[in-house]
């Protein structure tokens, strides 16, 4: 089968890039509280956030707020052939955009809230997720919603599974500390603006004898 000419391939990639930026900016103007930054995440941030994922043993990866797929395609590129990526977004425009842009049977895009993650996982035929990634701007959510999402996320993860969160403020630290036993925080300076990255791991504590 003939390969795609280099020039044509470059034009396709450029077209996809422009479509992503156009959609991202349009939705930021319409719903600024739902999107953390006017600029999509950098490749450096994507690589840093996904660096510690055990791809060989991951069978269910969940992404909250995939948007235009800045992380989504990279996740699919690294995932096991038998794995599933469950992408949950409240924005119907983003859901339709992802379904039109990415043709991969491992991707399940659903419209809804991250607070219902356990229901979506059951509907996908799984019991728990190995990793859950989120770029939702938690500091702008209504009172109590962030806490509910973190509690549901912990329940949705398998033991030793991790909640990977990237944010532009330290607000998330308090929410994670209330639910997770192990939290690592670092900053990706090569992103505009610099971004805080949290890895919150679920550790099952052994019951202490009375």
C-alpha cells in the first residue's frame, strides 16, 4: 500500500492542530470556568504527567475532561492493545469533537460528570480503574463538587492505582490529602503557565487489631 506523501501528511497534522486550537479557544470563551487555561497543555506536560504510568499492566485508564484530546491521543499511543481509555466530559462539543477526530476502538467517550465515574466504569465492563487523569480546574467547581469527585475517584481506583492531576494552583492539595494516603507534587516549568502536577496513590491500609 502506498504511503502518504510527506507534504500531505504534514498538511493533515497541521489541519488537526489548527482544529484543536480553534475548538479549544472557542470553548474557553464560552465556558472559562470549565477550562483551566486558554492555552492547551504542552507536550512537556503531557510527557511528565504520563511518565510513571505502568502501561504494560494498565487495562482501564480514565480521563476527566479530555477536551480536544491533548492527552487522549498520547494515552492511546502508549496503551496496551487490550486496554480501554474511558474519557468523561461534561461539554457535548468536546465529546462530539473527540468522536469525530479519533478513530480508535479502545476509546470510549461519554458525556457526563466525573462524579459518576464508578457508574461509567461499570458500564464499560470494568470494576476499577488503574489510573485516572484529570485537568478539571477544581478551584472553580461549585462547593462540594471537588470533594465528591475526589471521593468517587478513590473508590474507583484499584489498590495502588493513582489519580494524576494537573492544575494551575495549589488548591488541589487539600482535596487530595483528605482522600489519598500518598501524594507527590511537582511543577512542570516548561508549560505556559507553569503547571502543578499531583500523583495521588491509593494505598489500602491494613485494619489494625483492636
